[in-house]
């Protein structure tokens, strides 16, 4: 088993149990003005910290996420309003993007994090999240529990 696989398994288990590292920052809420469907938020990861964002969605709305960083090993997860992980980009063949549809209304959490080896060394990484919230379309993945 590779180190990356071990990290993903451990991190996934901790996140599913609702445990987050102590260095996790307070979540920032993302607000979209009326008639504005997208925005860009950014931040800096330091070591093992997770940078969380909250996005309020109505049932059926589509959320598009594009995560950009000049450094590799930057990932994100999406949790539904009940705290269940519906997507973890570290387990995806396309770890920089995701599209899903809200199965229920509420506050969804997006958390950005670094891979374990880089984080353990205390490296920092700047990132940008491009977020778009639109009405549902037939070709999206539902954020079912």
C-alpha cells in the first residue's frame, strides 16, 4: 500500500467519523449576489490544516467546483448538510474538478487540504476555488447520502 493510499484511507475514515485535524480553520461562508451564479474564493494551506467553506444550496441546484493550485497534491472534499462526505477529490481521477446536484437544501461544506507527506513537512500552498451554482440539469451527479 502506498503512502498516498494510506493517507486517503486514514483521512477518509477520520472525516466520515466527523473528526477533523485541530488545525482546521473556521469555515467561511460563500455568498452569491442575486443574478450572480459564480465566484472565486482563495486561501493558503499551511501544513495539515483544512480550509473550509460553506455554500448554501437549494434542492436541485447544481454545484460546479474547480480547484486550482500551482502545487500538486491539493485536494478538496464536499460534505452534505448532515456532514456526510459526498465527494473527495483525492480519490478521483480528476482531482481538480467536480459537479454535483444538491439532493436536499442546506449548507454544504467544501474543505481544501494537502496530501499528507507535503502537509507533514509544513509546506504552504496557495489555492483558488472557482464555484458556480446553477439550476439542475439532467447530466449531473446527485449529492445523495
